[in-house]
């Protein structure tokens, strides 16, 4: 499992010219699953995401989590995180999880995450337009 985390001032995802998910301050997550991933990785990475101290305190030091600043999360599925570009110029996605299993795991990830924080999402497998006002910019990559 791989998650690209971006600290944002605002973020939204659009499908067919309609905004389907939108947040103000918080985190935008690009979430991808490896073909060997399963639910056992979810709780550990969720705990890490919601407790990452990447928001400024009153001294402008990154010392607060998304929970502490009252932020939200926009979670977007992103199978291309497992692109393999070692051979040629056309990426291979053989390491990415198969669609049906990935949908189930992505839904479970968002359900578990929403027990701690408000979560907005895109639509799995759709052609999405993502608008991100990155704050910092702060971008962290987690991999389990």
C-alpha cells in the first residue's frame, strides 16, 4: 500500500464536471494498492496518517496532526502509484492490485479512516480532475 499525502489549504475532486468531494484545510491522499496488499495494513497506515505532525503550531513548527488542527481528508484512488517504468516508456501496472479487490480495500480504508476524521472521496475508477491548493508544499509518501 502506498499513500501520497499532501497538506492542503483546500482540495476538490471532479467527475463529469461535477465536484464529488471537497475539503478545506487538511490532507489530500492519493491511495494505491499493491497486488499483495490486504486489510492487515490499513490500521497501521491510518494511524500514521491521522497522527503525522505536519501542521504548524503557534511557533510555525510542524508539530500538529490533522486531527489537532480540525482538518479533513480528501481520499482519491490512484492505481498509477504502482507504475513500473524500468523498461521502455510505457508504464506497466502489473504490480497494482486488480480492480475488484482494490475497490473493496479502498472502501474499507475510507470507512476505517472516517471513524477518526471527516473523509471526502473521489469515485473509484473514474476519470477525475483533482484540484489541490498545496500548503507548504508539504508532501509525504507512506508505504506499507
